[in-house]
C-alpha cells in the first residue's frame, strides 16, 4: 500500500508501509526518467 508520494527534483519518492509489520517501512526513490 502506497502511503505517500513525494516529488523532489528529478526523483519520485514512494513511502510504503507494511501493515502486517508496523515496524517495517520502505522508501523507494525512482528517477522521473523511468516513467
């Protein structure tokens, strides 16, 4: 589940939270050129 999307410069940041493990959170950064 994507909780938040941020656009910063040339990168897109996705904040993803795992509901089954509240301690686990992942942040992915993807270059805008990938879209």
